[in-house]
């Protein structure tokens, strides 16, 4: 009776080539082969001839070591988890790219996760990253609840927070000086004679939003100006929030002369709403956005912004994580706040003497 095609194909299948197969064919130990393929032949005093034979046979057999299996044996996977709240936000997209490039230069791959500013999603993704045996994590938490992030401080692998953070946790962080940035924006308004300035804020409870709001309030107070709570609107960093809150502001009052938008996306939404309502920028209302992006110079008018040092933030957070991975018993770096800068363009009009 003729055997089925399925049976025949099953019998002709061969198991994947392993390090043991290479070792057996050359008459050396599996450990020797593993060390040669890991580039550690000289370190372990393996002869040049043996190393050459291992490499040539591996190439001839098209053999690639199983990096995952090797990583699990060594308790290292050479992967880093990167968790951000919104990949559609140009700031986080740029930060993710910078961090990824920095880690790639040191031989690490990235597992990138987007929590979509959702706490439940964030918790699931943190569990996922740990289940993937990452060697460390860089996270920009949603920022409203700290309990599940605090658990990371008790984990055996290093974690660094970036942009958003909880200053009372024993987890190092790197961010912009959001308080300083908000004051820089407000000073620009004051220099040009503005007194009534609306604030379109980001996600309540998150460190960037709270620090920017604190800077906004303090700048007004230091110039002897009352903080008008009705001019503080919004609760998200997205474009839709900027659009809706600007519409609501314009329906209720028109006596403010400036808008401080806490993100470039908020500013983009605000510009759309202002245009639809026939309000000109900067002739009728001036606008400053937090977060510098190259495309903002092409807006009509080009937007004045507060620039965050994205590259320095990314480089610094990578440096801290790698340092912790190399020397886990060393004292952890405390929080680092990097200075922002004002980028002057044409979205702020002079309406009177400086305040």
C-alpha cells in the first residue's frame, strides 16, 4: 500500500541545525562553538584555527544561533521595553526614535508599546513587557496613578521614566523643565503687552500638565495679574481637546488676547477652531505652543513654541538605563530636568507696552 504524501513529507522533515550539531561535526564542545559565535574566542583562548572552522562551517550550513534561547540561558534577551502614551503625538514619536537609535548602537532591540493614554492598557502592556523577559524598561507613564508604576521599583530589572514621571517614587526619570517652559511662554506674552491669556491644558494629574499649569499661574502672579480660572480649559494633550476647548472659550468670551497651548497638537486644534470662527492669529489672538516641531514653522502664521530638548532627553535616559544595567548595585540617579527654550516666530503680536 502506497504511503500518503503527508506521511512522506513528515518523514523527510529535518530538525533545525543546533550548536551541538556544529560541535559534533567538528569534534569540539558545544561551549566552544557558542563562544566562537558570540565573538569570545580570544577571551576564552580558543585557537584561531578552531574559530575559523566553526565560522566557516556555520556559514556553509547557513546556521544562525537562536538568540532567544541563548538569551534565556544567560538571563538576558538584549531587548528593552519602551512604553509611551501616544505614538501619534510627534513629540513621543521623535522621542521613541531617538531612544531606539541610542539603544541599537549598544546592541539592544526595542519592544515599543503605546498605552493610548489609557491606564488599563498601560497595566496590560507592563505585564506583557515583563513576560517578554526584557532586560530593562523605559516608560512614559500615563501619569495619573502611580501604584502599578511603583511596583516596578521592586522588580529586579532597571526602569527609567521619561517625560512623565512621579517624583516621589524611587525610579529615576528624565524630563523637560515644564515649569520653566511655561514661564518662558508667559514672559513672551508679557513682553508684548498681553495681560489676559487663556491656557489650554493637558492631561490632569500628569507631571508635564501640572508643572506647566504651575508655571502659568506663577508667571501671572509675579506680574501682579489675577489668575482667571475660567480661562483655564482642557484635560487632554490631543488636537480634539484644543479644537473643542477653543470653540467653547470663544462662545463664552472674547476678551483674552493670547492662548498658551500645552502641546503642539492642542495648538493645532486651536488654530483650526480660530480659523473657523474668523479669528486671526496673531492680529486678534496670539498663540504659543509647548513642544517644538519642524512643521510648525510652516503654519500660517509660523508658531512661536517652547522647544524641549528631545535628543538630550533620549540620550540621557538611555545612558541612565545602560548604567543601571551594567552596575545594578550602584545608587540610582535621581530625577533630571533639562531646560527648555523659546522659539520666536510670528504667532505673537505686540499689543502694547510690556507688562
